[in-house]
C-alpha cells in the first residue's frame, strides 16, 4: 500500500524506545499498513497528553503524518490497555513475548490484517481464556502459519512420504516432521511423540475456542514448547529476548515455590 502523508489508523504498540530528551520511538502494528515506526514528541514529559495512550501493549487510534525518517504521532487515543496483563508479571512477560514475535516475524509496511486481528484477540485471551502457556503455544504455531513457516506435520520433509504413526521425529532445520528412515546431514533431530504430533495438528486446524478445551500433561506441554521454540529460533536465527526473561522468571518462581514448601 502506498504510504500516505497523513492518515488515521488503529494500532497495537509492540514496543517503545526513548529518543532525545522527551520523545519516544514506537514500533506499531496496524491492520492496514503493517508494521510502522513513529515518533511521539514529548511523550516522556509529565504533562504529555499523548504518552499515556501509547504504552507498549496498548491498542490505540492514532493520527500520523510522514516525517523525514519516521512517521510522527499527532493524536493518540487508547481504546484498550489490557489491564489484566499488567496486574501479573508472568502475564506481562507472556504478552511482551507475543509482541516481540510479531515484531521479529514482520517487515515494515507489509500489512497482514489476519495477523493483526489474531494478535489483538490473543492479548484479550491471555490470562482470561484457558492456560496462558497453551495460548502462547497456539499463538506460536499460528504465527508461523500466517508468516508462511507452518511446520510440515503430515509428511516427511526429506522424502515427502506420509508419516506412519509412531515412526516420526521433528527436524526444525528442515521445517517439520521426519520419518525414521531419513537422516539429514545437518541440524538437530528431535524425538516427537504421537501425542505432541496430534496436538500440533489439532492446533493448526482448530480455532482457539476449541483448542482451549484440550487437557495436556506437563511433559507434553514441555515437549511442544521445545519443538516450537527451536523452530522459531532457527527461522529468526537467534534468541527471542522476551523468551529469555520468561525462562528467568520461571526459574525464580520455581525457586520460590521450593523455598516455601515444607521440608
């Protein structure tokens, strides 16, 4: 879509970065224009009329005009701040992880209205509908699909033969499942349980309102997290910073629970 000089848009704020003495540089995701970067002048001043409306994870209505390097926010009105996410540190960390994934998987000014709506709904679901970790796994898989990276879950990525139940592994470098007969020359090959494969297939075809009814064990949840995490790291060629913070937070919570347990 051609860049207009002046326009209004809805946007989700993925992140912000301080610029100069009082400005902030926003990374926005919009339904009609894709990812944009825009400066909000004076947003860090105490009396700023705009700063409180463009916090990370806010959904807002913006008026923008084209500047020399970035768009400039001239008006802003928050329409959804997802307060439930800010009242719990783990939910905040999960939400920032989703936002970083959207940022890392998208190019500037390449709109994907379906991804925008899915991200918006996911922020609403997170912590209110189902287990947060399940929502994150569902989000990861559908983000891969909407970005053109959905793992192959029905055929071997090497020989293209249909998978036989119980005779399969997962190959992140190859982009999906692998039969027992194929041995790729490079890249890690991971075990893939029948249950994990069934869950991934189910997630890939069903809406979240149905997926949320699924009950899984801690072991199965950990397996699926490991498979999707390695796939994402391979595609992005690096770590997701928010995932590192989440892992640190989990370790701290685990240590706290151990310390509180009676001996």
